[in-house]
């Protein structure tokens, strides 16, 4: 149940999210769109009804965070999204079986998502994305969304919903890079710059307040980000892109050569508050 004092702001925020994401939703699976749209519309109806009866003296209250929004959805909505997550994996299982890849990291990371289905469901609802558009996303014909990157989504979901800050260092470093560039007035980070940010980071402790993240940045400083870290950096970009927190764009005549991150996105704000020092 949404607290009455927060209903007006929640309704307004979710309504803005629907308007901002409508084009992205049109590009994903029609059936998945219908499920998510119905779910969000149902919640909006409930929120607006609550708003009619709620006192409006909360207009000057602190703005809602993405965590507030994620935890405002009712049990039925969350349950429906959990079912949608299971359905998406059913479809992907058949795809992976045809491609001969139904095993290994995919099975392990599918289990991780399903074991954390409540947090992931709330996360998807708050972001207004469908399970199908994430789990079954295809950039190339013979591959769906990187199975290993599903772990990053689970970690971001747990962080958003409960504040659990156990997030892979490479993802933290990627987000720290995005925040640093946004603070300098640039939302577009070329892939090479993103990778080298970790290696060439100077005075990491001046930017981050989390000691573990500062240690990770110091550890990577001066090292070449290649091989496995190259793949990890690519996974991080794809996670941000598929969740509509940013988008992969062309740069310097390279298709998909950069990531543009929305510095005002709720997830970025949560990360910045938890891990970064004030600008």
C-alpha cells in the first residue's frame, strides 16, 4: 500500500516515466509491452485514487527516490512481474537450446535472477521495462542479452530495492566514470575513454566516499584494461542501455562507440549518493 502522503508524488513520477519510455517500449515485444503497460496503468489508477483522498500538504517534501518507487508497487503487481520473468526465461530456454547454449553461465545466472525475483520484479517495474525486453533482448540474430550481465542486473536490483551495495567493482567504476563525466558537463563517454578511466584514474579518493570503491579504482590505476575487463566494460554498457538508464550511441564514426548516461536517472542518483563525494 502506498503511503497517502507520498501518493501524489509517486503518481507524478511514474506518469513521467511512462511518457519518457513509450518509444522504447514500442520497440520491444508487443506482448511484453501489453503486460507492463497494464501493470503500470493499474498501479497508476490506484495511485491517483489514493491521491484524491490524500492531503496535499506534502508538496514540499523530499523528492521520491527510485527506491521509494520500487517499493511502492503492490504485491499483485510484483507477482505479475515475477510471472513475466519466468515466462521470459521459458522463451529464452527454447532459444538457448536451439543455439546449443542451454547450460553453463546461462543456467547459473538464470537461477540467480529467479532466486532474487522479487527484487528484480520491483526493479523492472520502477524502471518501466518488461522482463522480455531485458532477458530476451537480441542485438544480433544468434544471441540474446549476455547471460553473465544478468548478474549485474540482479546486483543493481538489490541495491535499488534494499540498499544492498554488493556490486561488482567494474560496474561501480563504470558508474563512477559516468557520474564524473556528467559533473563535467558531458553525458557521452566513448568506449575507450570509459575503459581507460579505470586505468588512469587520479586521486580516486577525491571523487568517491566508499573506501572499497576507492580501493578498486586505485587497484586498476595504471593497468591496461584489456581482455576480461574489456568484456566486463562492454557488459556494463549493455546493462545501462537495456535498462534505459542510458543508451549506446555512435562516436567518432564508430557504431555503438560510446555510452550516453542520463545523469538525472534515479539509479544514478542513488549510486551517487551512496558512493560518491559531493561535487
